[in-house]
């Protein structure tokens, strides 16, 4: 029994390495996916989560951001299973190696979970490879990995739940009901809406099982009970503070990325949702990458063969087909579209089931990414394909087709070349203030990326969800602290007077150990503006240490710290980094969420 599972683990690990290639060659200097604000958010929150669990008495607060005032960062993480899984990697290993191993475990686990479903439905490990490979390369999952959406990328529990429900309806054992309840609860704890997707998507499958096997009713009720007992304690802290969650307020909706005349008939709160909705032909398209629910052609053919010739009961097959169809219809969003624009009959938009779903409850209205319903499509199709003939060949064809036709296979790779120099702050005896302090919009989360290298608390703000504000006390501190006021005036173009040693002492007394300037080429500052920082601020604080990617003024220096490059060597390093960026331009990607490449040098982030 162990040998087949060991072989399967190796196969899915190799598939994960292929899906992320060439990441395996740069596990310490790159990340999977393409650079976008959500990727930065995931990376930064992983570091904040370590600080949260290190001081549970302070929950939901942490001083890891907006130092020393802090922020209730736990409310920015309504899904914490991915952070719990990633925490051991982040605590024990340097970044980004820690995160890369986490992602390889996620992708390998997706394949193994699908394999388990296929083994149960098809009867052996060969059938397991058909479903496992199909699930590992499923477009909805790879799309989320490419966006660095960790909760939505952990797709382990959906096939495990479906497999347990199959056993409930065929064997009628209580233990299978307990497993089914556990898996759907974990699916919901990983990403709340996944439990809703599974419950609705498998409703017809459940109706078949309950109607054909009366013995399944008790284990089914046990599944419901276990799901509630497991999920509610984990969700209770968020559900009881739902009004405090930044993303739970239905009155605050994201703006569309490309507002245009065709979206004007759409209610304002749904314009972003419509933009993220597909049209029927999207199910056959590979782009845009971040909205794609492309159906695998060989998987579709095998599913239709299974629907026609399958050995499983007809009602079960129809239930699995309806699961896939539910995902397909709901991924179309609230209104029918053709191309990128909604379709209207006269002045009336054609409403789809997703619209009624959003109107049923404000919590459902907060699902602004209808494409995530697409998870049900490969789940239903792969289950139908479990008894395919020549399963190993079929599995290979499914994998090959994904690499040939999917825009998300292999995944993109984010280069972090040069950022390891931020580790110079790793032994700082206090918090870090990063300049430029006035980082607006999508530049703000870069501070969290840098913090993953140096592991210190940061004085800076982070990019908050719509409708939320920085702490008022932190704003007052920024206005009232003399050295911070001096730096703000300097960044506004002035040459303010020397703030004096007392201003430095005051900042040190707050627990700030260093002022660091982001000097990476392609970031916010040109070499000329860096020189202005060195000469202007340096006139009062002394010349900074030049580490190439970062300039450091120490307020409380550690006893031992890395040797800086020096000013001339630092300039040469930045010139070489800029040349490397020019020689390695960013790829052109067809996405809704634009990659955060710098327009001047196409530098990642």
C-alpha cells in the first residue's frame, strides 16, 4: 500500500516542479506566479502572521506594521489555514526558499488529493493518476497559484470531500460521514466560499445518494454535524466581528479595472464582478490568465465518455455532470456577457443565477470573483473520467495538453534578484523605517516584501482594503515626531533644517533601530534621487551604509552587522542590476490585473 503512494508522491512532486519550472533553479531568489498587488499582499501577510502567533495575547493586534502603534492585522486574514501551513516554513527557513517549498507542497498535495478521489471512484491507482493529474493541472487552481492566492490554491479538500461522500452513498458508514464533514469544514476554513461551492455543486449528487440508499442518511447527517463542529469554532472569531472585517462590508466594492460605457447599465457594486465574469466562450479560452476557467479538451472528452459508458450509477454520473455545469454557469457572473461587455435585451441586462446568489445574503454579495466557482468544473469532469480506458496514457495526455494550451502552465516566475541585501537589517535591535515614506498605491506593499528578508517590524503603512484607514494614533505620530516630519518635508522637495540629535533620540526611544532607503533599480528612486537622499539626509544623519539594494542609517546599530559595499561599489552594483533588468525584460501577459512591472525597466514589482 505504501509503495504506490510513495510513487504517486514522487510523480506529483515532479509535476509540481514542471508546473513551476524554472523555479527549481532559483528557489532562493524567485517566487512562482506573476508580480501583482495580491502576490505582495500574500508575501507580506505571511510575515505578519508569524508575529501574530508569536504574541497570541495581543490578538488581533500586531506591531509588525504601523509600528509602534500596531494594527489588527488578523482581520486582514479571514482565511488562516494557508498561513498556518506556511508558518513552519517561514519560521525555520529563509525567504523566499520558505515560500517556494510551501508552494511545492501545495501543488503536490493537489495532485495527491485528486489521486485519492480517482483511486476511490476508479478502483485502483492507475485511475488515481487520471483524476490526480487532471486536478493538479486544473486551470482554476493554476490561475490562483499564478496570482499567489494561497487560500484558493490549496485545493486538497474538494476531491477528498467528494470521495468521502461517494463512500457515504455507496457504503453508508458513519466513519465516512465524519470524514466528509471534516473535509468540507477544512475547505471552508481554507477559503470560506469553497464550502459553499461544494455544498451547492454536489447537491444533485447528494440527492441521488440519499434517494437510492436510505442507509446513507445517518452518515450524511453526521457529515453536516461534524462540518459545523469543526468549522464554526474556527470561523467564530471572524463571524462575531464580521462588521470589523475590511472585506466584509458590502457597501464597499472594488472599482472596475477598466470602466467603460458598456458597464454603465451595471449596478455600481457589480461592475468589478462583471469585469471578472467570463462569457460562455471563456470556458474554451486560455486568456486572460487571471480569469481563465479553460476546460481541458482531453478531460472533457474522457468525462463525456464516462457519462456515456461509465460503470457508476446513472444518477451519480448526472450529479457529477451537474456539479461541473454549476461551476460553469456560476463563473459567468451576474449578467450574461459576450466578449467583455454585458448583453442586454433592449435596456435590460440578462441576469444569471449568480445574481440571485449575491442577493440572497450580504455575505454572498462579497464574493466579487465569480470565476472561482470554476473550481467545480474540473472536479465534476475529473470524477466522471475516473474510469477512463488506458488511464496512464490518458493522464499523460491531460498533462501534455495543459502545458501546450494553458496560459498558466507552466506558471510565471517572479525574480527577486538582489533583494537578499535587505538581510543586512536582520539583526537590527528594533523596527525599520523605510524610505520613501510616501509610497502610494501599489508601491506600499513592497515594504512588506522587504520585511520578509529582514524580519523586523516596520513603521510604514501597508496597502489596506477599500474603506479602511490607517490608525489615527499612528497618523498623529507621523505628524508630530520631529525626525519623521523632517523626512516628509525632504521627500516633498524641501531642504528642511537639521532636526537635531534630540529628534534622533526620540525616534530611538520609540523602538526604531534603522532608517532604510529602497535603492533597487526600477523601484521608486533613480540614482539621482538616491544621491539627493545621501547628500541631503546624510548632511544631518551622516552618510548611510550602501548595501546596493538598500541604504541604511543606523539609529541603534546592532553589535555585529554585514559589511556594506561602500558608495562606489554600491553604485556599480546598481548599474549592473539595471543592465540585468534591461537584458531580462518582463514578458507580455494577457491579464485583467496588470503585472506590477516597472514601466521604465520592466523590473518585477
